[in-house]
């Protein structure tokens, strides 16, 4: 009997040999293995936001409350949602990788070796430490 355990995140899927650039189902909710989440993976990274020059454009100028849940489409521009990001970052050490590209295709990056989003009760407090990269530490004043 072969029993396949569901993947908790993209890193877990990647370790199992799954590689996909299409939306996939993961199971990040501890104690609720039946509840899945659709995400987009880039190898072992779980993409939490994507903005690009595609149609239709997603309006990211929204009230704070809109950022609690996901919006947009995984096949285009999207935001994964603070609730989901909290679940994904609540019980493991996570890295945050940010890639920026301008209209002339120049790219910059920032990486944080420790990244977490707290629960709703803590207003989804952002924790980021351990910066490296060439984009500048835009979160320097916001650490913890």
C-alpha cells in the first residue's frame, strides 16, 4: 500500500519531487487535513503576491480589511491573504524572497532569513529579520 501524505507547502512538495508552475493544492492547516489551499509554487517557494504587466490588472489599492483574504487570480496578479500567510508561517522557520523588476527589466532582490505573519488577534504582525540582497532593506524600520 502506498500512502501519499498531502503537502503542507511548496517546499514540502518540492522535497517530494513535485515541480509545477501551475496552481496546486497544499494542506497547510494543522488538524484540518481535509482543508486545502490553492497556491502557486516557484520550485520550493510559495508565491504570496504577484504583480506584473498583464490584463486584467488587479487593483491593489484597497482597504486593510481586503488584505485579510486572498484576491486576484493565481494565473495573473494576486495576493494570497494574511490569514493564509499566517497559517503558512506560523509553525516553521520561513524565508521571504522579494524580486523586483522595473519597466526596463532591471531586477533587484531582497531576502529575509526569518519571516512570519502573526495571527489576526495580533493584527497580523510582521516579523522579518536577516536581510540580504541588492534591493535595500525597505523593512528596516518595521522589523518586529
